């Protein structure tokens, strides 16, 4: 008689129930950013700490880009020129919020093998997923709008290129991204790291030549009651918060941590979470330095000299050199702005691809996806620069940050909800104290962003 056919092995009841309830585990062909998934080797378990850290180093820098993009500059400049060093505490608190949220995003990607967009598609009904996707696309378009405007302003300041031409020229960013995207993920990370070094160096120079009050800086790191009691200061503070914590970064980080070829057992995942968290936390400290340096420069150059009305990038550029008496101050400022805009382009492209593939399970060629996103950003920017000029671009930059603030809650709440679910995370579920802190941070973000929206449109 032929041997009896053995039935396929059955997963333990608890695991089978989990998979049936969540749809969480998917075929490997649906990996996030499949073309670079697990493409970077990780050293063996007995390798040194520094070798392992270098293997995981990189995604945090790409995430940090979103925390120093041109959209942050206007709020930091306004905060420094109006209120001196007082709002430095807001930048610090915003970065602490960001460190927690990026840790959760990395943990979600490493533990589940799903990025945040895929996790939303798995968990929510199709109508809800479509709404979340639409809101996220609006946020990415708003972020791209800030990159377009920031780059156009930088080109105008450095080379005298008219703003409309600068806007059109940013379409060439598509070619830059495509040229490097197929060369491997490490190449992209290296480009981002190089541009961050340029931005860091530029603002180190700005701080040195502006001769800030270092005791004032230390005092500004301590939260003051007037930040809440002064309506004008509160409005700028919420703008800083909204411009600092970027929603698309949560989708981005949950995906790009999976470019590392870590093991799939519990110890390997714990190690991956540890090094991914170190990577993002150190990178966000660099982003904190840049944001703080913008505010410190504005406080030292403008607030100290009685110029409390400087609120946009163009004004800051025109006044830096004469106020500080350093001829290169304005040029260095513009160079940093251009580097910031170009860096944001690289990460914005990846975030757009992750969101579309994750929510829609739809894969487009990168150049098609990039052209769609950039066209959505270029058209309103071009119209506004043609009709309203510099004043219009400044207001459009502020509007882009308000849109990002509105979308942030729709990314943060699912992230905290998923990582706090034992059904989805198993032994990696957030500890009770982390859950409490994460939900408090979420509530603060929601309440403050609702206030910002109200004040922007009705205040």
C-alpha cells in the first residue's frame, strides 16, 4: 500500500488565532520596499558592539532629515526672534516625543515585518484604510511642498534665480533620486549623511559668529509657565511641535529598518530593536542641534538687537550678515537651506513609495511615483510664486506645516495602538509604563494640533 499522506503541520492554536484575527503575517513577496529588503548584512551575534552598530547605522539619519527640513525653519526663526531662547524647551520636548515615536515605529517594523502603512491595511477595514491613505498622501504632498519652496528660496538667495524658475528646477530632484536609488540603500544613506554634515557644519558656524548667551541657552532648555499662559508664545510653540514631529517619518522608519538582514528569532529581534533605537536616538539629537541652532541664531542675531519681527527665511537671510557683521553668515545659511531641501527630497520619495505600496498594495515605478508627488507640490507652489511672490511662499510654507500637524494624529494613534497590542506584538508588546507615556504623548499632540488648526483658521 502507498504510504499515507501526512497532513501539513498545523500552527499552534494561539498563533493560528492571532494570524486569522489580524491578517498580520503575509507572504514574503509583500515585504516593505521589497527591492532593498534585508539587503544589508548584519554581523554575527559574537561581533563587537561597534560593528553591529555600524551595520544598523543609517535609517536614523534618514528619519532625522524630516526633523530639520525647510518647514521647520520658519517656526524656529519666528520663535527665536520674538521670544529669545525661551522656546528651546519646546524643541527639546518635541524631540523627546519624536525619539519615543520613532522607537515604536522601528519596533513595529522589526517585530512584525510590516511597515505602518501595511499594518493599517491589515488591521482596518478598506474604507478606513483608504481614508488614512488619502490623509497621508496629503501630508506627503505638504512635506514635498515645503521642500520645493525651501529649495526654490535657497536657489533664489544663492544665485538670484527667480522663485518660479527655482520651483520648476526642483523637478530635477526626480532625476537625482532615480540616479542613486538603484545603486543600493547604503548609497542613499551615505548621501543623506553627507548633506546632514553640511547642515550641521553650517549651523555650527552660525552659532559661533552669532555669539549667543550660553547661560540664556541653558535657561531656555527649562520649560517656562509663560509658554502656556502667553497666547502668542503658545501658538509659536505648537507650530514648532507640529513642524518637528513628522507623520511620514513614522511610515518611513517602520520600513527602512527592515533593510537590515537580522535574524527572525526573539534574541535577534531584540538586538535589532536595541541598535535601531540607538541609531534613531543619536540621529535625532543631531536634528535637535540643527533646530535649536536655528532658534539660537535668530535669538542672538535678531531678538538681542530688538528685531522681534523676523518671521521668515528671506528676512533672516537678508539681516544675518549685516546684524552679525559676518559676511559669510547669510551665504552659509542659504547653503544649509539648500542641503536641507535636497535631503528631504530623498526621504520624501521613499516615504511616498512606502505609503502607496503599503496602503494600496500597489507598486509603481519609482520615477512615476516621484513625478506624481512632485507635480502635486510644484503646481500650487508655482501658482503662488507667480501671483504673490515671496510673501505667498512664506504663507504657503506655514500652511504646509499646519497640514502636517493635522495628519500627525492619524499616524501616531495607530502606531501606539499596534505596538501596545499583545495580539500583534507578542512578547515585544509595549510595557505598561511605555503604553501610558505613549498615550499621554498622543493626547498632547492631538489636543495641541487641534488648537493650532483652530487658531490658524478662526483665531
